């Protein structure tokens, strides 16, 4: 019967080992869980700091600029900052820089909301009026991408409005508003884009044309990447490859048509000019009240007539 006794002892030992292993595994999971929570919390604090620094407020300047009870000690590390990041404070920071609150909370990857005004110049005008009503200095850019060739239906242009919302040591701090969804080569997009440019200029918001890389425009123009701030020059860092005159895209027929897909039998060019004249009839294409617009319209009428030929 010794062998039976020995077998029972071995079974008892094995059972004890299984219990011990189970306890170790359970303890290990409990230890690892706080680490995951800490990692999530680190993202929250890091995004909060990155939000301010991307728009012109260095981490050490957050207490003086933003306030809300945040001290220099609080911004010294993610751990010390976490206790201050209440839901109300996060909401205030997201509203200040016009970013997605859910991005700041760590639940989505896109910092900026985007606005689309294709075929809606009236909505763009209302949007501009709302921004102007805040009393802040406002300017902006029209970005178009450098592409190796025609990529059908790819969004390759965006209007980005830059709103000055304060200063740190006489250096401006900004928030941005991204108006995307434009296919630069498509005649209909070109017409409505020109109407939005003209509306902005007519209201005193000077837009500058900038050509950028497609990769950058897809990320930033889609709201998926924070802007960068150049502290040496005190302005936002837009990685432009070249500059063009956005007002000429509205007022000069040859610039308006440059790069437009002509399509079959020059339909794209004819339709673009026709849309310009149609939108002008609705009051969207006049940029200045200096008496020059009659000549501008005459130039577009002639350009359309020349395309049709005798």
C-alpha cells in the first residue's frame, strides 16, 4: 500500500502547485491593471501639455495663460498634473483651442474638428461672421497639395483660418479652424472655393495661398495632426513649399482656371467659368468695393466666350 500512499502525496502536491500558480496569475493581473491605467493617464496629461505648446503656450507658461488653479509644480510632470485635470478643466481647454474634447480625453486620435462648405458659400459666410464677432484678429491660408498627377476625388485643398486668442510675453497665441473637403482640380470645387476666398477677403480676412506636400495636407487638413508652433518667430509653423496669391484665383480668369481638369471638349473649363459667373450673380465673387469688379466680371465673360470660340 506504500505506492498508494505515495501517489496520494504526489496528487496533493500537484494540487497545491496548481493553486499557487493560480494565485500568482491573479496577482499578476491585479498588478498589471494599474500600469495600463497609468499609461492612459499619461496620455491625458501629455495631450494636455501638447495642446498648449502646439498653439503657442509653453508648458511653464500654462499657469499664467490658462489659470484654472494650475501651478508650475502641477505642470512639472504628468503625475502631478493628473490631479488637476477635472472634466470641467479639460472641457475649457478644448473649447479654448477649438479641438475635439474626446481627443483631449484620449478616446479618439483626431485633434481638430473640420468644417466643409462645398456648395455652401452662405454657410461659410455665416461661419466667418461668427469668428469675426468674437473680436479677435483673424487671417488664414488656402493650402493645395503638390501631387504627382491627377488623383480623382482626393481632397487636396483646405482653407485654414488662424484666430489670435491671446499673448504670452507679447508673443501671439492662436487657435485654428480647418475647412476641408476640396478637390482642387475639379471645376465645381474650384468655383465654390473661389467664392469662399472672396467672402473672406470681402470681410477683411486675408487668405494667402500656400502649396504643401500631400502627406502633410492629408494629416493636418483632415484634422488628424496638431499644428506646430515656431517659438522663434512667434507664429504657427505651416511647412509650405511655395506661396501663391489667393485673391488672384478669384479675380484673374487664367489663375482661376490654372490646374483645373479640362475634361472632355474643355467642359471642365467652361463649367468653371460659368459657375464663377453664376456665383457672382448671387453676390459671392466681389472682393472690393472700389469699382473694379465690373471689369473683373467682364474678364470672366470674355474668357468663357473665347472658350466657345466664334
